[in-house]
C-alpha cells in the first residue's frame, strides 16, 4: 500500500482565490437559474421604467416603482451577492489566507488546512467539476472544496493525473 501513487496539491486560499471558487460553483450549480434571474431582472427593471413613464406627472405612490427597481437590480447582481456572501462566511473570524493541501490516492482523499484535517474514502464525495480555473469537489450538494489550478504546488503527479484520479474514483450521485 505504501507504493500507492499519492498526488498532493498545496495551495493558499485567500479571498481572491475563494471568489474564483465561489464564482465557479455558482456557474456550475446555477446553470438554468442564473438565466431565469437575468430575465426576471430585465422584467422588473422594465416594469420600473413603465411605472415611471406612466406616473411621470402623477402624484401617486412612488414606492412600487422603487421596489421593482430594487428587485430588478438584485436579480442582476445575484452572482455578485452570492460570491461576496460566500467569501465573507469562509473567512469570518479567520486569517485572510489559509494554507491548504488536498491529497488523493486510489483509496480516498485527505484534506488539511491551518485549523482542520481529515480523510475519507471516495464515497465521501458525491460530485466534481473541473474548469480551467480549478476543481470543485462536493462532499454534499451545496458544500464544496475548491482547489485552484493556478498557484498550486503539485507533488507526486500532474494536474491532469490529479483530475483523472478524481474522475476515476468519484461516483457522481447528484447533479
């Protein structure tokens, strides 16, 4: 078992890197919903414009158009709010940089950060997603590990071998 190939990826997780990971997760998980929110944003802002046009000389309430504008803008900036909220929650009460390492071998994976460490069999992951920016590994549907491709130090193999081992061993059980 000691001859088993082990690939270790060491990286620093800081707010900028986490923004990339959160953005990748949003794009991967919200494929349809992000377009629905964009259309809803256009619709609410259009209604705002219509109400402003109709009420230009009216003394009626200006609250409804303002509410429509706020809802429309929040739909447009939904991804921004999600990324900001994610980064804030990850770094709440922590240093602004976390040293991390993620190791894989045929029987499972190991993760270590400045304040936690743990290992699991591959059944501990239910999904994964790779992009040119990094890897998202999901132990639960809405919880993920982000391993950045750029700025990582890899030992025991290459990035391609790392992703191939994940693809080979993780049985995707959720989309």
